[in-house]
C-alpha cells in the first residue's frame, strides 16, 4: 500500500492510498471518488509526462509519498 499526493495547483491537494500494481485508471477512479470529479475528466501528469490509463504505478516508478499533478479536462 502506497500513498500518492496529487496537487491541482488550485488549492486542492488529495492524498490517495493505492497499491503499486494499480493502473493509472484505477488511481483516477480513487481520486474521482474523493474529489467528486468524473474520472474521465481527470488528467494525471508529472512535468510534461502525461500518464496513460492502462500502465501501472510500478511501471511509472511511482513510490510512496510521491507528488503528482492533477488537471481537469
């Protein structure tokens, strides 16, 4: 179990607990449940790398306590 911090730079910072073998799509569903935003309207990225839905957190080397950027489409 790892905890990922997502910041939308508009004042909302979300902490989500998930597994390393979860996909980015699973992470989006967890964030959507906490924020009230639809999962298909969420984009997760780090710098200029936009994360794809079908790839796992382990493949992207996302570890415990890591901060990601949260954007709304």
